[in-house]
């Protein structure tokens, strides 16, 4: 019976702490995210890796980075629904990120999955560089790419076959995380 007042007092104290924490959050809002990063890990072949930066830019998100260990030529390059690279074949990343229920398409198409970044092209040395501004990617609301996954594919995305672009297997995967603002 003597414990009841003690517990009640403890709950009041916890409530006061929570209220203080909420007040603190309200007065010091976290800065808006303007930079995100995906570090791509190789799949079963152990070769393909890279780092992709996403910066908020005028007209969209600037996508910039390097992927190495590829066969020369085009490779499908997408934001997938989940930032889950746990399955050996990376199917855990789900399908193309498509919050607006659009068909698969080219990066410059009027209708496309938000995650349709098209292809990256590896040279004879197996390295592909990415450097373009994407008008549909974003960091806010339902369309936020934060926490989603980046996948590099075995084959080129043909930019028309539904819903995958027929880009074949998944060679590398990385979750998109919040990076230090710059
Ligand atoms: Cu993909
Ligand atoms: Zn797509």
C-alpha cells in the first residue's frame, strides 16, 4: 500500500520530463535534411560497390557518386522501396520506389516511378560515374527517399518494360541515410 504514492509521484516526474523534452524539441527543430548518402555493398559476386550522394538542389535532387566492379556498359540504377539489403539477392529491397503509382519509365519521362534513375554506364575499367539532377526525387513527405534503398542491376534498364525495365539481377545495394548537411 505504501508503494502507491511513490509510483504515482514517479509517473508525475516521468510526465514532467517528457513534457520538457517535447518543449525542447518544439523550440529547437532539427535542420531540414539537404544531404543523404547510400553506401552500396556488393552482393554474391562480391565486386560491385560504391557511394552515392543525394543533395537537395534547385529543380530536384542532385545525384552524384561512383560505382566500381561492374561489367562495361549500362546498368539499371533505381531507388527501391525498402532500405533493406539483408537478403543475399537484395530482393529484400522490394520493387522500384513508386509512391505515386506510376508506370516504370525513363528518368526524364513525364510518368515514371519516383525511383527510376535510369542507367549508369561503366567504362572499360568497370567504373561508372553518376552526376545528374533528378526532378522527381525528394526528401519530404510520402515521396521521401530517406530510408529507401539504392540498387545497381546486372543489365541495362530498357526504360520501358513493366515494372522493372528488365534490368536483371541486383548487384549492389545500399540504404539511403541522412548525411551531415553541406
Ligand atoms: Cu532496381
Ligand atoms: Zn521503375
